[in-house]
């Protein structure tokens, strides 16, 4: 199999063999808690070792690349929790790629919801990590992450049942539309997100 080089958002359908089972676990059994990261409250559930292994094996099989330095967890957003735009890049995560997995489609009242990728007024669609850019990443999060006049929507990868979207960490992105829906894991926007270093063909 040819090794796939992922330099833009790439979508994989029917991504996880146990996708339905993982979605049921997220909706019924996962424990979501509010955690503060980078000064921002986020509603997060930690995956079990079993589900983390499932994610890692799926990433390796889908991309045919070595997967290392994996960090993955579930994230929930509702109409009131974790509902800021917060457009950003994940370059400071010290991995090569980020990903979002959805267990089901967005509700009919929020069609086309997914991960939005944005173009910044100065930097374009991405901001790679360099010594000089590290302070600029911090400034963008402080001053421009919610300033929509500084951003233009580039493309959206909608949520679909068992769909995985992988993208380089330096792309500007956020949840789109910015607001979530529902109020509990049973009816809210729940996705598995993560970061990993994708190496040479395994």
C-alpha cells in the first residue's frame, strides 16, 4: 500500500471497525468533566486504554504510517458549554497531525456541522511552529481567536457517522458552526479528537 502524505484535511469514511460500539460508550458510559487547558474550559472524557488502542490501530491502518506520541480524548460541546469560536492551530502540540472522529451525523437542525478550517488575514491557512511563531500563536489565542473579522472560512469537513478527519497541526480550525447543541452526552456534539506524530511507512 502506498504511504499517504496528509498535508490538507483528509477524510476517511467507515474509519473504525467498532465505531458503533465506541459511539455507544461515549453516549452512555464516558465520564465528561470540565478541564481548563490554555485558560479555556473544555468538556472532556478520557478514553480507556482499550479505546485508545482502537484509535491508534485505526490511524495506522488508514494512513499506512507509523503512529507515535498519541494523545486522544473525547470532547463534548452543548448549547452552553464549550461554545466559543476559538479559531486556532495546534502547532504547539509537538505532533505532526490532529484528527476528529464522529460517531454520528449532526442533527437536522444543525446541517453541515463539522470542523471548519479558516484563512487568517495575515498568515493564511496555517502557521507552522518556529521559535518566532510561538509567541505569535500565543498572541492569536489571546487577541484574535474569537475576532471573526480576522478570519475567513476556507472549508468545512462535516460530521458523518464513523468519519475520521486528519489534518496537519498547523492548519487554523475550530468547531463549525461555533455553537454546539444539546445538553448531555446523549444529545450533544460529542467527538473523539487527538494528536499524533505520523511517521514513515510502517
